[in-house]
C-alpha cells in the first residue's frame, strides 16, 4: 500500500523498523592456524625507493596540497606586503583544497561512474560512517546485468539505494498511489528493478547470515522536484535524492554492532563489485 507522509507521520513513511533482531552477542569462532615449515632459502624483500613512495596517491595529494598552500602564501604575502597574511592565506588555501578533495573523492573511479546522481548519494552516505553505518557501492546482482548503486548496512537496518538523475523539465507525479511517472513516461520498470535487486540481495545475505535480513528498496531522484517527502510505490520508497541520509536514519535501531559487521562482510562477498576490486 502506498502512502505519503505528512507532518503528523514519520518522515520515513514506515510504522515499523525494517528488521528486528535480538541483541544476543555473536558467537566467536577461532580458526586454527598451521605454522609454515621453515625453509633454507628465501627471496630478498625489495626496498621501496623514495621515488616509489612519492608516486603513491596519498603523497601526490599531499604534494598538491602543499603546492597550493605555498603558492597562495607567496602571492598573497607579496600583494599584502606582510608574510603573516601570506602564511594565513596559504593555510586557508590548503584547507579549502582538502575540503574540495574530500567532497569530490569517490570510491568508484571516475571512468567507471554511471552518473552524477550516484556520486551525490555517495557523498551523503559517507557522512553516516561516524554513526556506525557501512556502505558498499556499485554491487552486482549475480547472474544478472543489474546492480545496486548503494547498499547500506547500519543500526536501523539494511537498505538498497538506486540513484536516478532525471530531466528536471519533466514533472514527477504518482497516479492512484501505484504508478510513478516522469513526465509522460511510466517508471514501472524502474521500480520493478529496484524491488528485485533488494529482494535478491536479501535472499543472498539471509542465506549466509542464517536468518532473514530484509533489504529495503528505494529510488533517490535528482533533477526534478519530488512533490512529497517519502512515498512507497509498488513496495519501493521514492524520495528526493538529497533526503537519502534522513530516510535511512529516521528509523528505530534494528541491528547490533556485531550484526552490522557480519552482514556487511557477507554482503561484500555475495554481491560482487560491479567493476572488480579497486
């Protein structure tokens, strides 16, 4: 049944948590390790050169940040005829460069990114890490050509988020609470895909976890305004893209920390990366 939330309803449009589990501690398992037999020969370990270290992405970013800060310090200091102002400008420039890098950085390489919408959602979800949420991006559904743009595992449950960038000139509307349209185009197929992806992910994760782990499907729309907060259409939550983070966190706690880590580990195995390991 579809519904639209109002000021008198929960913002997530649900009256119950997506998954209820017990708080019992997870059993610990220890794996026996067998020491390797000693050998009389060994290969020397190559030593990394300074050039190799500087070629690493982390050092390249630090070098760029340093150059930006030094350049700003020299230019501003020269113009202001005050080295203290120049130093301050250099520090500010380095901080701004770091902030820009953090906002634009993505775990999916640029040439592999499917859309700007996915990067915008990923930036939102990155902020949930400090609240105990774990996220996987661009995960394939085995034996299909479909993928889950973002799979989120956290205190309030497990979520599949598909990010969509639609033409802002065409309105988003719903008909009889069951049909989603973008302009004249029926989005039934898109909703069906989102629901199938979440259901299949739930099956795969539940099989390894030992009990049912529901995965809540959703469609995060960017571009045209969505004239509601959250609406469930054909079993899929539909909302404005910038509400993704609030949609996930405005629910009751459903998973313990141990369960979050276990489910996240399982999801990483049963839902392979669309583009392989980075």
